C-alpha cells in the first residue's frame, strides 16, 4: 500500500446561529454559567474541536447510508459490514470505513481498507473575527437564558444559563484526505466528505440543534471545491 496524494480542504465556518460545544466544566461559579463552551486554555478563545466536526460528519453520513440499524447507534465497524445484506448500503459503509477508520480491525481487513483517510484539525477563530472583537464590533461568547414552561400554570421553571458563540463569528477549518494506490475511485471519497459537510449545513453542529443552535455555513478557499460543494444535493434520487 502506497500513499499517492494528500488533498487539503481549507476555508471557514460561518456561524448562522449561536454555537454551543460544551467544555465539560461541571463546577458552578457564582454569577457564572451552568454550561460553558470549550475554550483554548491559553487564549481563552472558543474553538471547534476537530473531533466534534469529524464526529458530526460521520454520524450524519452513517444515518444517510442507512447503517445505524446494524450499528445500534455506535460508529460503524468492519465487522458490522458483514451483517449488511444490501450491496448499495454495504458500499457506502465501506467508504465510511475508509474515510474514518475503525477500531478492532484485523490485519487482513486493514490491508483491504487501509488506514483512516481523513484528518480534522481544530478550528480556531479567524483573524478577521479577532479584528472585529478588538474593534468592539462583535463578542466571542454570549449567555443565553433558557427555561421550561409548566403546561398547567404557564409559568417559567428551571432557569438555565447556557454560554454559546454568537452568530457571525467565523472559524478556520482544515481537513486532509489521504489517497492510497488501492483507492480506485478517489473522487468518491472526496464526494462523500463534501456530502457529509453539506449534511452538517442541513442539520446542526454542537449541542441543542433542535432548539436552533449550531446552524453553520462552510466556505472553501478553493473556488472549484466551493462550486462543487454548492452543487451537492445529498438526497437527490439517482
């Protein structure tokens, strides 16, 4: 197996609505928030972990491929491919395995599918966003109060304060795709990656997507990739 090419996909993620990716901080601070966003430990700027973007893209692709019935909600593995009977779904599953990898694979299976093709970098705020913050045009975080409504009394209950990155903030992203000599149709792998990112635009990134959080837009540095991405219609029937 020989590495033939590494393709780079760079650009920015533009927040259309507020984004919340939790920091896992369970400590309560007086006058603080119940649910802070993840921040860089030195700059204290919010960022999007590469693992969050990768996990969302993979989960949406697996939903679209129709493999979740076999996986029972867990990431698709090579062993579970054997339980997929429909050939079209199985081929989609194989491409997902090639892109994202799998754990617990045996040597012969690794030789067949190869190592993980995709690498997702952490997404930091853009220089343009930093300039706008310095000029006082935008802020990097906001606190959104939320509560539940008692169905009988109509009163608000259980107030909760969630920190999120507001709409308009932009993050830089970089994704790399490895192409090996065993990849007969590398364009299919690229198309699946772009389809996964388009699905994120349709859905949401981070938490509380059902409440309107996490709507994003991807813009690529490459005009050709940007055009190709905009033309993708994930649910068009063949």
